[in-house]
């Protein structure tokens, strides 16, 4: 699935998309990462797709991604 990053600076062909908790000291934030195929030992196969202030926003974005690809299997999703 092709996903354009939240900052609009990259498009990746993601094979897995998931939420990562980022420890921010007083308050955690949440990031959505995507794995892509074709990685090597020198290059990690994870890409940061978007960053969110709370887990509910990150889950909502995953829901949006799922709905988009159910309706547009060949489209490119733009992270919000």
C-alpha cells in the first residue's frame, strides 16, 4: 500500500503499518510507522509516517488508512 508521509516529503510502499508509543517524559506521544520491503542490514526497513498527540488520534488515523484501502486498493493514502 502506498502511503504519503504526514510531512508530505515521502511516499513508501508499506507492508505493515502500526502505532509506536514515544516516551516524552511527562506525556507520551504516538507515532505511526510503516515497514517496507527491500531493506538491507545497512538500512532499516521502518519509516515514520506520522506523529500524534494522543493514542485515540493515532488509532483514528489507522482506521482511516484501513477504510481508504478497502475502497481504493490501488490508491495513495495521504497521512493526516
